[in-house]
C-alpha cells in the first residue's frame, strides 16, 4: 500500500494535518482484530520475557565501536525520552551535540514517550525549553497514540454521537481536540468527590463509547467510579490504556507509581483488559515505519528500560540499544535475573560518537 507521505509529514500541532493518521488507520481499519491480536501478542511476549527460564547467557555487547557495530547498519534512531534525552527537566550531558551529529550524518531521529501528560505540542515546548531542535512530527507520545488509535478505528464514524471519558491529564485531551473527538473528564474532574451519603450515586454519561486511562496525578475515587460505570454499563465501551508502566519518575528522590497502577484500578473493577496504545504495543512503531516507508532492520530503538523500550524494539523487529543514563543499571542488565538482552548497551547516546573518535 502506498501512502501519502507528504500529508503525513505535515502532521504537527494543528487539526488540518490529522489526516496523517489515515496511514495506519486505513491499514489497520481493515483488520482491527489483527491489530489487537498483535497487541495481545506483544503483551504476552512482554510478560513472558521475565518468566522465561532461559538465561541471558551471552552477556550483551557494550558499544565500543559504534561505527562498525551500529552506525553503518542504522538509518533511523527511535529514542525514548526520559532517561535517554532528559532526566526530569534536565537534558542529559552531550545529548544536544549527539543529536546534531546524527542529523549531520543523515540519520533520522524520532522521539517516543509513554508519558501521556503532555500532547505532542506540549512535548515540542519541552524540547524547545531544553534547547533541543526537534520537530513536532518527530515526537510520538502515548497521548498522540490514543488519537492515532481513534483515527485507525474510525471512532467518529463508527460511534456517531459517542464521546470519550478521559481518566488522565491534559495531554490526552489536547490530542483528542486535535482530531475532533469529543471528550469529558480529564482535568475537569480534579477534586471531585463521589457522593457517599445514603442514596448517593455518580451519574454517568451513557454516550461514553470509550474510556482512556493515562497517567493522572489527580486520580480520585470519583474518576474510578465514573470509568467503572462507563465500561460496565455502557454498551460496547472500549477500555484504552496509554501505557502500563509500573513506575515513573516524578522526582529524583524515588520511583513513583506509574500508569500501571491507574489501569490496574480500572481492570480491578471491570474485569476487562485494556487495549494498549503506548510501548510496547506495535501501534507507534507501525505508524513511524509506515510513515517513512522504513526497513525495520535499519531502525534502532534506544531506551533506558528493558521491559518497555527494549521489548518494544524487539517485538517490532528493530535493533535495540540500552543506555545506562536512566533507570537500568549495568548490574541489572547483566544479571542472570534479566532475560531481556538488547543488541548493545552504552553509558548514554553520547557514546554513539565519543567512543569512535577515542
Ligand atoms: Mg525512559
């Protein structure tokens, strides 16, 4: 299938470009069950990766000769953001220079994050604030993936008059606005309290056709109850998760409960499994690969997490490189308990060049 790449490349921060979603949408819309089967397979792979009995016998190669090991075979780099490009609000040392060198060598760069609290436009502002020259079209957040999913599954056409309930922050809401999908919830429900007096009940909208659960620093019992009512009582109400990350990094002092905890709350009261749109599901890599008409063997996924980034790459036929600038230590990577082996590992993406000239 040929795609209108020019149209796709205009996909940025405003509505006229959203036709770009049609790429994956037109393909996946023909076989949504296949798409979801792929997601399930990916999740199964993810779960199995840590329960397998085989050892990570051959220790992973450290990136010592980046030209020979990596650069000659890779045309496109897909970077996770937190722990690879930045930590919190600080850019990681030498990242800016490394990205500039990659671009000078003609490498394409994309940035993928499971964090749904910002829209694509919101992340563009963050890149700008850190002095990183990145185009909005190079950024793929799980909030964007939610919108892509609704485009692919033709939510507006197939669920006429329906809306989305967002248990999450503004990033998902902004992305839904850009594709014209009506939503309720989001930041508007911050501070709402479920009525607990005798006879108290939460009234929910019976026209909610999908519930999206993304990371939400203001999650409360009202929101959980609302999501529960929509999924359990509304006919054909889809349950979507931006990601299932167990922990996340809100401060540099400790790990914090991630979106897996919020999705878990809704799973617990509905008995339903969500459709996952963020890493390690295939949706975002399918989108990027189709958009650029890429040979997956020429793409390298670079991340700091084994259970999302590296699995995401492996599940989708990409080369993988783990960097130690985020949450995974060298000790953990090389321990016998770890069953996920990236192709290479490095201290940070600065090693893509520094070691070559040493
Ligand atoms: Mg990360």
